[in-house]
């Protein structure tokens, strides 16, 4: 069979899989019994898609991978769907023995060597070689052909029996070690090594299944496709929790260095996810939430504009003299009054100046750059772009996360509604072909994550010679480690307009002085710097509270707070991806409908998670730093820092997910005085609290004071430029004294 044939093989395989009706029933029961599991069922929907037309009795024969006597992808027999896997061995051997699949031990199946056999309860998938030995697996491993439910010694101590797993929930044997499952072993169809296929099966079975069952998936599927088809990942395999994973679907992280926010088409499996198109309904396009009681108080915030010949601020939208359609759209979006950053940025951008702008979270920075760009483009008679394989946009907006760039795109689309300006969004985790199709249909304003942008430039689908506006949103992040290289690559891409011939605009709520000097290199020398309030200051509408909790007491404290909060929308930030899954799962078990978002989740899952959070289906989302910046979600009443970030800017962005647009919010941060991050951040935290007129606990002040002796702590460093760094001769004290280092949270999210 040729390479290409695998796809059809897997398609056909769908017909041959066993019946999941019992299982489905179990899931449905499950859904009824617990409100926390709806996502699982949603995922199950996808799963069905992958295995549609299943024929009941074929299960006896296994063969997810459709025959060839290779065991294929195994069998789901009655033990499976009755959630008895642990007790009875789950994938009991009888039916499968003959057929490979889950049976027939050593070389092919699950039993004998542990896995789902009679020892299931004791061993789960573990100990004696995981599911199989090196060559077997659900079918067979690399040498054996297809399948590869994984295996290998690494599975030791890694069982599969938790809420994420096959069987009944069992905290003790939960999936916290799930990643071990894969490393260097085949693991459920760990593609390249694992042969063809396999499955992740995360979240089959018990009543504890819920949205977070996905958690194990990535562990299993890393570098593979598993149940998908996967170029590298071998052929086939499944990601049941995430639905069918097609060929070469994204697994998120670019290996080695780099951001999790994008993937390069050169590396790793190809992505097939095509996001659903946004609604075309006008009411949906202009849907917005109300400004809060403190919106008018924005006017009291001190604004500092530095640089020469700054144009005067405008006070009203009328003064902006926006083209009629744009003005109408602004009105329809519910914008009646300008925020301070808009008052200053709009005339500056319209005057053709470069800009570095810093204003508190949730104060309308997106419109502050989109409106003048669109107005300018319209006033200059932008040509309606039409189909062409190479597009040359007039404006490019770059942001560090997929969800954020999508949000910016929606804003651009809203403001450009009914005009000939066509915004397009492209981002990692989605099919490249889809991005290219979107671009080729016409593109005036390109919103992109950096990796995907470089990709399409390299493919010569985007030309840069007409770029008049380049926006870096969350600019400090974009110039920080991880993204900096890409931004420089963008700036030096062939055909890119020179600094003199374009306007470069940078926006953020934080701007460490070190980054300001980097930023200067890509701005015109006469750029203007607008600071609303204090650079890096927290949003004044967020009530901040720091609670001392030791690590082991955090879960209980979280429960206590969430029970108090009730159904209000809450974001819980943790330090690692694994912890995000773990906490979300824990909350679901405690009957608090929760979801999670982090860089190891598939893009589709990330979008579903966010949607569930936005709609209130899951009022709690547990997130890593991937969700810290920019996300604008209505009615987030609380942010809880389960783990304190090790970087004060990260803290400011995280708590800025609440208290937006004049609304009030509350942030509660757990502080374990023995933690390194806590020691590192203590002093800056005290300053942020004090600056925002929040209560600073005495014990925190004490810790901050004693933190001076901590390694890595720089007592003279202050990260709070009150204004333009040029005023201090271009170098900050902390820059001179110590090098800038990225936050550990960023490292975890981006580099892991
Ligand atoms: N002038 C305005 N009138 C009413 N609502 C506005 C106005 N400007 C912005 N908004 C709304 O305020 C919310 C926050 O705006 P936006 O997301 O642009 O904030 P931001 O400053 O970019 O925040 P962050 O720093 O977190 O990225 C959005 O819902 C936006 O639609």
C-alpha cells in the first residue's frame, strides 16, 4: 500500500470498528448524571464522526485499523463500555486473542503484558511493559504494523485508570504521569515509532469522564496522530477525547524552541483543523457587552505623551472624523465615548506617526489602533482586494496567541463591516490550506500569529511591499524571547516595507524597560509614547486580594472560594499545562463544571473550551499563561491565581481578564511563602497593590522586604517606568544591572 492509501484505509476503517452504542449510552447516562461532563459528550460527538457507521459485532474482531490481521486498533468489547475495565480487565482478552487487536498479549494485545487484562485493576496499563511490548500495542507497533497502543517501560507507574482513562475514576492512579506514556515509546499509536495508529482513548468509561478527559490525549499523541492518520504519527490512531484527528493534525507545540502558539508547516504533523466560520449575522457581529460603572473614571487617569510634536488628543468620536460607515459601525458596536488611549492614539496614528502605547488592561487598545488604520485606509481609497493567490495587505496585525488574534480579527471585521476592506485571520493549529484559501480571497488587513504569518510569507502567498501599518499587540510579549526572532524575521522578510515607509504601532498594558529599548529599534526615531496611568500598572477596577495558602491547601481554598462565588465566571490560572488539566478535572469531580485551556490542547479543543466558558456552560476555566493576555470575555467576575506567576507583568495581564471596560472585578492570588515564584514576585506585587490602592497584607510586606536577599532578586531594579524610557537616556536601571529574563510561566508554556 502506498503512503497515500493510508488515508483511505483509515476512512474505511471507520466502517469496521465495533459498536459503541453501549458506550454511547454510558456517556449519555453520564451526561445526565453530571453537569460537568458535557464536553466529553461533545467530544464524543466528534469521536462518533471518526467512527461512524460502526457495526456492532465487528467489535469482536477489533481492527480499528481495518484488518490485515495486524491487530489494527483493537476492540471495544462489552467490558469496555460497561466501565469495567479495571475490575475485569477491560478489554478482556477472549474475543481479541485470535484477532490481534486488544488481545493476544505479548505481541499484539493488551493482556499478558499488563494493560487491560485480568490484572487490570492492579496494573492498569502499567508495569509490565505498559500495554504491550515494544512491538505490539493495540495492534502492533512500528515493526508490527499498525496500532501501537504504546507500551514500553516508561509506562511504569503510569496507569491509565483515572477519570482520564478507561475505567472508573481512581484518583490514586490518575493520569498525572500521562506524558510518560509516550516518551520514546510508542504509546497508543505514537506515530512514528508507534507504528500506525493507536488511540488515546482519553476519557472513556466512567462517570468521571468529562471535558477534561482530553487531558491525557496529548501525552499519547505527541508527535503522532493517534487514531488519526498522521504523517509522522504513523497511520491511524484515535484521539477519542478530541474526536477524530485527521491526518497530520496539529499537536500544538513546535518541538524544541518556540511558541506553542503556532506551528510551522515544516515541522511536526500537518494540521487539518478548519475552524467554523464566524457568524455573518449582523446582530452577532455587533454583539457587545456594556461598559461598567467606572467607565467614566477612565478620564481621571493621568496620560503622558512623550516625543516631539504630538498631535492633540481628540475628545469625541466626531472629532476623529471617521468615514461614515466606520462611524456607523463604531456606534453599532456600542462605543459612545472614547477611552483615554483612544483619545490619544487615534490622532497620532492618523497623523502618520509611529506609536508605542501603554494603557491598562481592558481599556480599549484594540480599537485604538484598528479605528485609525481603517479610517486611514478608507480615506486613502483602499482598493477592494479580489481573488489572487498572492495578496498584499496594507495592514498586518500580529499577536502572541491564537485566541487573541482571532478576537482582534472579529473587531476588525466588525469595524470594517459594509466596507470594501477585507480583514483575514490566520493562526496556528488550523489547516494551512484553509489559511491560504482565506488569504487568496482578498486581504487588506491580515491578523496573524507570528509563525503562521512567516509560513504564508515563505510560501509567497503574502507580499509585504504594500504594508503601511504593522501592529504588534502585546508588544512586550512579541519582542520577548520566543517571539523576538520571528518578529525580526518578519521585519527582514523580502519586500517588507522599510521602517520609514510604514507605520509601526505597539500596544500593551505592560512594557518592561528592557523591551522598550528593543522596540525602539523598529520604530522611527520620532515615535510617540503614550502612557495611560502607569506602565505595567494593574487595572484600577480590579479588587486585588492576596491570600496566604500553602501548596497542599490550595485545592481546598479554591473549592471554598468557588462555592462562595457560585455560578459567576471565573478564570483560574495555574503554572503548568498538566496542572490545568488536573485542577479542571478535580473541579469537575467536585461538580463544578470546568474546562481548561493551555498550549497542549488541540486548537479545536481550545476553541470549544473558550466557547463553553464564554457561554457560561463552564463557568470556570483553568488556564495557563496562554490565556493571560488580551482575552476579552464578558462577565468574568473573578480571576484566581492558584499559582502566583513569577513575573509581575504576567500578574497584571492575568488579573486584567476581569474588571474590563469600566466594569469591576476581583482577583484572588494564592501565595505560598515558601515558593520560589512568590519570593521572586513579592516585592513587585507589593508595589502593584500599593499603586492600585489595594490593601497590602503586613505579612506580604515582610516577605517582600526579606526577599531582597533572594537569589535573582535585584533590589535596585524597578520594572515600572512611569513614563517613556527615553527620558532616562534609553537605559533602565534594571537593564544596566541585570539582564532581563522571561518568566518561568512563559517558558513552561512556550518551551515545554
Ligand atoms: N470606547 C469604547 N466604548 C465602549 N466599549 C469599548 C470602547 N473601547 C473598547 N471597548 C470595549 O472594551 C473591551 C476591552 O477592549 P480591548 O479588548 O480593546 O481592551 P485592551 O485594552 O486591548 O485590553 P488588554 O490589555 O487586556 O488586551 C472590549 O469589549 C471593547 O469592545
